[in-house]
C-alpha cells in the first residue's frame, strides 16, 4: 500500500474515532442536562449544581419566600435562578438542530416542555411582555422582578427558531405569535427616551444596572431591539412591528461594526443571535450583505476566543473541572452592585464560565451562512466534546456544548 494512501486512511480513521467519541460523550451531556439541570416543576433550567447526589443537585435554589422578598437581589444573581430564559431559548435551538439531524419524534415533547417553561416565564407574573429570568420551582410562580436584555435576546431567538421548525403544532405557533407580540408591545411602551430606552423591571421602575436598556447601548447590543421587532413582525405580519423594525434596523447595523476584541463569548453569541434573525429577514440586499459582514467579524472574534478558552481549560486539573457550586447563602464574599447584594461564588465562577465559553465560542462559528470549520477547529471541537467529563461538571455551559455539537452535525461539519 502506498505511503500517502496509508496516511490518508490513518487520518480518516482518526477523524472517525474523534467523531465517535464526541457522539458518545455528548449523549452523556444530553442526559445530564435533562436529569440534573432541568427543573420539571417549572419546565426551565437552572444555572449550576451544588451536588452530584440525585435529588440534591439544585438544593441551593431560592425558596418561594426568598423570591417573594427579592432576596438576595431583584435579579436573582448567583442563586441558580439567574439565566432560565437564556437557557430555555438556547435549548429550543438545540432541539431544532437535533431534530433536523435525527428526525427523532420524541423531541417534540421535549421541545413542548421547554416552550411551556418559557411561556411560564413570560405569563406567570401577569405583567404583559415581561420576560422573567426563571420561575421558583417551590411554588411554580415566584419570579425576580429585574430581567435583562440578555434574557430577552435568547428568549426571542429561541422562540423564533422553534416557530420556523417542524416541531410546534399550530396551537403552539399561535401562542408564540401572542408572546412575541407582547414582548414587542412592552418594548414599544417602555423603550423611550423618557425611560432612557429601558424596558424596566416588572414593577415598572427603571433598572438601576443598565442591563435593560435597549438603545443607545454598546456595539454588541445594538441589534437586540430591531431583532425583537423583526421577529414579532415575522410571526404575526403586523405592520406595527415592521415599522419599528425598519425604524431601527439600519442604524443598529451601523452601530454593530466594532463589538470589541475582548467581549466574553456570551456577549458575542447574543450579538450573533440578534444578527441571525435580522439577516434572515432583511429585504434590502445591501443591508443584508452588511449584516453578513458583521456576522463574519463576530465569527472571527469568536474563533480567537475558542482557542483561548481551550488553552484555559487545558491548564485545569480534572478535579478543578469537577468543582461544584456553593450554596450562595453561605459564601463569605458578597459584592454590592448598585444596591443589589450579589453573593460571590469564588473559584467555581471560573469553572462555570470557561465551560460555557467553550461551547458558546464555537457555536458562534456555526451561525453564519454556509459555515465552515478549519481542520484545526474541527479537531479541537471533537476533542473537546469527546474528552469532557460531562457527568462531573456543574456548569449549565453543557447546554452550549450540545448546541455546538448539533449545529455542527446539522451542517455536516462533524462526521
């Protein structure tokens, strides 16, 4: 056998081995997300684990009384109830991609459950269009009153993808129309110069942290507002939302030119989510081309981030990566964020963060039209997914590992 042929066969065999390892391991991540992070009482997902013991994984979650008192802060920061709308939106995207690859009919019920959790986040409190971060599992109704544009971004993006997938029935699609219209109506009512373009807390007061401002924001946040209006128009065809979308679209894309070299992966991912919706719906050819250029730039920034975070993970020991999160009530350090007391997780914060960043950064690479991965990126992704210990990782970042895997499979970038 010729040497070149032998080398080619070896490389093909090696690639298949990595792909098989990734496929096997990612099923463990899938199981962990559904058995440890999913909260069946409210059909949402929690942010972290404080135990690997069955039934105690999220024993740290706030009680109904704590949520009622808005303790420890009105965002639910660091409690495990901080990012439910984000995670639910991301999981809907995962389910859409997995279904596109596998046509597994059992995914319909899972997607319906995730949708029900997101629907609960936007309806349980009775405040029209307010996207709560999560819902307290103890009473299935308590919410923290301070949301953020990050929550709304993934919430809208996930519902929009779900709407356009084969997964929901017509009744669910009608519910999505109502939900996205309600969110858009809240933006029209509250995101005004008088409110400093803030969509405000559930009690109607201004958010003191600046995280609910939707306009006059940083470059990576500029596309969020027109994306919400565009998605609402797309599913309802209400002219009211088209007018709002067109009012902001061109200026938002102009402002999106330079998101900065050192933004965390979650910020770049949310930027890419916003641009993905706008790119899909943009009727003007020149502006559509510009949006694609913006998305390509975000992809290039994320490629650097992916390389960087893999290097960070490589420096950690297996014991480091297995670290559990704390019961936030007992941590020694608390930070005051403009009047919001925020419990600090200590060393676990970094483990939680880099687990997320690994999945988020590579996912961004796969969200442009006709995505590609270099041979190095493909190998790095498969090695990450094939070697990661998903049974002993306490970060909700596992959701983004699933997202990257199934997006890569959907685009035939992993064998």
